[in-house]
């Protein structure tokens, strides 16, 4: 269907969704219901136009096309139109092609993990261009277009409840970096909407900022939008700001009208039932200063966003974004697993299916971009979404993976559908599919176990509520805080909590639950959910400083000129001896920290001249700023430094060699990992330092000893092969086609540097590397551990650091052999024997301590006091000095076995400094009186700065305040005597 343009004419009817004519032969279809809106369309041919009219590169072209006007009839049928020209993939492609034909560079979507500390996730299409808008990075192209995948979770509770809220969505955007401005942006947005996408002009409404007369005039007089279809709106709605200060400007939005029959009088664009905003144009023309005043920006920019899901909803004529071809196939898969018909389902069931459809997209693309479920940051976002889907699926009755495995995880089956749909959203999602599915499956299994623990906790909470109500003579009610704990910590659905509680005659305090939910919602909304921009002084400080020419691939020293000096962020002309300084040179051999590799160290020197003092600056860090400026940070050890001076920049060659060795070894390590544990593993972070390398990777379990040995064997074999590295610069697309792997954390332009170890590794990398693998000399893994769920970390040494490591370990081994009086090969057996002797000795000591505690218990059994008048009950509360917890338990067990039932025993001790041990043991007769050891010992332990609990007949506790032990035991004695005296009377 490529090249076909959608044209339309819509009658003014009461229909919620307009009907378009499609470029196919007249026909009427009837098929089995998919649960979508059912209609009958009389479809007629329309004009077929040549793609773009050969407009490629016509930056200022405005081609006008006539719409084919065809009548539309409507009646109930059983299919939505299946026209590829309005598919989500087609709309995305048509948008990008439209702007490409008008001179825009089409750029790929940035990762959902932004290179920006002010935001947690990529929340807007403009985020990757933020440095350009700030003037911190020079523009590479005058204007660009993207289809950016985005994540927003600040209003996750609205997902599925409205027709348009999502956690994951695609933002189609066109951007101008000081190129075109308001007039072109408005005219092209209208042309795209009405001619390319075929939306009827009479259905479109415009909002403008109340004071933006320029935008109003362009829309009304030049585009031709009737004045009664243009709404002036206030600052809250139509003035975009990046923060308290920074770039800002008015915006203009295009809305689609689902009910034009309601007329223009008192029309409210905020009415979600009638209007949907689908295209937003931001005219970034001011800088907001500290005092709130606005000054015109030197470079005016355009930042737009068109919601793909919203446009698809309009063009595909479905009730909500969820029923477009972007999301509905995912919902269908979930419906199949739940054995539910979406079309016949009630609203609560549809809501659950929409949540699954939405969240699964977010989960898949976040994991694809390297975000692994965890309890912090981005990982927590993924974990919460996965848990919400698992809870929702269980509420729908989904059990198993749909492949006759009732114990299998069901999320991977749905994720497979997301991946099938995702080729044009994330080009890498298919290649990463095995890792994505494995991570989702593992997290689902882990959470199911958590849910089961939540069920056990709920049973205990219900028992406590019933017990408390019985004692107080009140109606049993589960605290809202407890219900929220189950929901938030254990992922237990509040609906299930209510249902289970009601089965036991217990209500749930939902007011308190809602209060806790609101607290959490406010915390969530207070998190990073806005793009913060500021026009900083550094842009002006370095405005006249050209990009630094990097010479460090070919040389470790170079003559250069000081272009700028900064002290405490302020530009200066001279800097005296002893000062901390930042130096900007016109060229440098120093490598600036990036791609995981730390910066070079070295010296910047001004040579002696006539009547001139020698100047030496010790450089200990180099960072990139404002795009490609190298900022050399150091201390002036001698002399005076001045702007304009010619200097000699010298890199420390020994440290550079250490970094080169470790960087190349990192490439070899990644290749070895893929060979040993599987191609699906991928890098999740790295550090290339002078003394070691660190490599983080995705894997679900610890490496086996044999696997570590095999990795080391492979790498040392490649080192021994003395392979000559090949480095070349090539187009990014060519490098990817050649199979080059991208290093984590790197950003790439159109031209990339490819580092290849022939037959072993090929990676996109801007770091420094050895010329021959033989320079690495040797490689050794020194640790392998988990650092987060599904993320492992290897630390290793190579080159000079490898030699130092081996020598150090050899020294310690010799010391150990001398101390143990054995040869190196006998150390393991000798240590094993010593450990066994130690375990035996400790066991004997523990046994003696227990016997001593039991003996002491036998001597104090007679101290038990009798309480109660009708039924004598024995109470014994004693301190056991420094007895350890296990021996204290043995003493309590002896006493409770030797004292006649009913009896209650509480013992306490301070086994070591800052530590308290407590134990409570009650016979069945005491428990039958309604006193439980687990509940009794907790408050007593709190007096000692601790806590604890256990069974009704036996419980242990601990604390950190031994000085309070005597008073705590006295309280235990008095309370037991008081309670049991009353119960035994």
C-alpha cells in the first residue's frame, strides 16, 4: 500500500468515530468479532498519489492536494478496516518520510536509559536534543525527525482507565535547531495532518497561547483554520517551560474532534470524551531568567511531538489507543491465555487486559535497553510493572504459559507477541529476545514466590484481626496499613485481600489503605518526571573556544595552545602556583574519560625561556564538556599559567599502557563470555582503570569455576596468538552490518571507530588499545559476583597489573606455607584439617555451654513462684549472665520440661558486648489461657532495643541494650504474675 494517500470526507453524525474511504475496491466484510467496534463500510476508490511527489530535499516546498470526497454509510458489522496505510508502522514511516522529504535528518530513537542525570528514563522525544537546545553541543544537522520510544510512570494508575494514558508510548517528532521556526512548523503540521494522513480539516481544532498573536494569525490567515476552531489558552496549558529558568516558549496543539455535531459554542478542548490532542508544537523562543523575565533566545528552536498511539486510534477508528494494531494483538494474546473474549468482557476485565497490553510493552523495551529488574532506580520501575502484570494476570485467572505447562511463567508468551510487533520500534529487540524472555521469566517466578509469602502473611494478619476483635468485643477489621504492606511489599492485590478477608468475616479499612496509596502516589509524582533545562554560564565561557583536536591515538605528547582557563567555573586569564585549574587546549594527546575508560594522567608544561619561570601543571583528570571540548583538570605545581601560552602536553606513558591493556582485555572478555555462557549475554557496564578492569554483564546465575577457567584459557590463548589489532573509521550503518558490537555507555555519530581483534572481537569503541594482543602479557579474573538481580560483575587484571597480582599472591602463599610448615600443594589439605579441628572444638564448646546452662537451670528450677488461686501456675524469670542464645534455648527447654504444667519461663542473657538474648517458653496449660510466647516476648525485647517472636509455646528475641536487661526481665516477671494470677483465679 506504499504511496497510497488516505483521503476522507465525513458526514456530521452522532458517530463517535468518523468513517473514511479507503483506496481499495468496494466491498463489505463480515468476520468473527475481535471485540472491537463493529461497522459496515461502503468503500470506494480514491486518488492514488505518487510518494512525496519527488519532494525529497524540498525543504520549503508546500504541495497542496485535493481530498477525494466520498459518501460513507454506516451500519453494524463485525470487522474494523484492515488497511495497511493506517497501520501503526505505516503512520510512523509516513511521518518520518514526510519530514525527510522536507530536509529533515531522520535519526534513530534514543535509548530509554537517557544520558542525563536529571531524569530517570527517556520521557520525551526532545530529550536526546537537550544539549543542542541548551547550546552546549553544536548542532550536527539543522533539523531532524525521530520516532522516540518513551516511558512515563507518574500516572500509572490511569493506565487502562482512560483511552490515552500509557507507561510506554512512541512520540513522533520534528525538530529545528535554529533553522525554520513558527510558520513552517505550523504549515507542515497542518499539511501532514490533513493531506498526508487525510484527517478532515473540519474535525481539527487548534490551541494557541493566549498572547501568541503570531501563531493565531498563521493558523487563521495563512493556513485557513476558522477562528471558531482556534482556542486561546493560558500559561498552564500552552506555555512550555523547562524549569524555573531556561529555554521556554509558547506552544500550539492540534486536537481531533470526535463529536463535531455538538458545534463550536462553549467547546472545551479539555473534554476527553470529545477531543484528543495528538500533535504539540513548542516554539522555543525565550530564555527565562532568575527574576522571571523573558529574553529572546539567539537561536530559536522547534520541538514537536505527535503521539503515535493517538493518531493510530483516530485513523483506525477504534474506541481507545489500546484497540489499535500497536497494542491490541498483545491484549488478544493475554485474552487467549485467560480464556476470555475481550469483546464480551465487562469493563473491569477489559481494564486488566489493557494494563497487561500497556505494561508488557514498557517491560520488553526497558529490558531490551539494558534495564534489569531490581529494587532501585530504573530497575524498580521494571520490577513494579512486572509485578503489576503478574498480579493482574492472576486476577484474570491466567495459569501457565499456554503450552500445557500450568506451572510455567505466562509473561514470556505475551512478551513474544510484543517482540513480534517491535521490529520497527526497536531494531535490536529481536536479537535481544532470548535475554529479554529469560529475564522476564526469572522475575515472574521470583515474584510468584513473593506472592505466596504474602498469602501466608495475610493469613496471620486475619488471625490477628479476629483475635484482637474477640478481646475488644469489636467487629474484626484488617488495618489499611497492613493491606497496603501486602500490596506494596508483597505485590498482593487488594482485591484478593478483601475477598479472602471477607471469607473469614473480616473487613478491610480501605480509607487507611487509600491514604497510604495517596502517599505513595505523591512520592512517585515527585520523582523525576520533567526534563530540566538551564542555560548555564559555561555556554558563554566557552563560546569562543573551538573543539579540541584529539591526537592521543597516535602520540603521547603534543605542542598546544591554551585557549581558556577556568577556576571554580569562572573564566580567568592567569592562574598562580598552587591553584586548582581547568585547562582547555586547542589540541591534546590526553584521553578524556568515556566509554568506561578513565582519563589519562600527565603533565602540561611551559618550557623555560628568557627571564621566564618554568610552569608545570599536574593533570589527574580529563573530561569532555560542551560536545567535544577536553577539560584538563589539575594543580599548578610550579610557575604561572596564562591563556594564549604554548605548552607541551605529555601523557604518562606507563599509565596509558595500563589503560590500553585493560581496555583491549575487556573486549576479549566479552567475546569469551559469549562463547562460554551464550551469545545472549550482553554488557551492562564497564570500568577500564590503571590497576584493573571491571565488566558487568547480564546473566542469571554465578559462573561456575570451570567456566571461569575456560574464560581465562580463551583470553590467554588469544593473548598468546599475538594478533595485530585493526582500527578503522567507517559509517555506523556499515559497521553494524559488519557485525560490530556497541560498547555500553558509548554514543555514536554517523562515523564510528571500529576496533577489531581478527577472528575474536569487533566493537565500536573510541577508547585506546594495544597494537598487538601480546602486549597484554597475561589475564586473570580476581572476582565474580552478583551486583543486582540478573547482573553479574567480573573484576580482572591484565598486563603490569597482572604481574603485580601474581607476585602479591605468590608472596602471601609463601608466608602461608612458612606458617603452616607445608609445601604449596599441601596448603589446601592442611587448611581443611585445621577447619575440621576448629569445627569439632567449637561443637564441644557449644555442647559444654549447653550442659552448663542446663545445669544452672536445674539449680534455679526451685525458684519458680506459684500464682493463681484456683489453679496454681509456675512462673520463672531469670538472668543467665553471658550465656549464648543456643545455650539459653537449651536451658529454657529443660525448665519447661521439668516444671509441672502450667508453667511460664522467661530467660535473658548478654552473651557479648552490645547484645541481648531472650527466650520465652510456655507449657500447653498457659497457652490455653490465651497467652502466647511469641506475642509476649516482642514488647519485652523492645525495652532492650530489639524485637523478636515465635510460636505460641516458644519464642526467641534479641536486642542491643544490655544495660536494660534487668529492668526488661523485671517487667516480664511482673506482667506474667499479673496476667496469670488473673487467669488462674
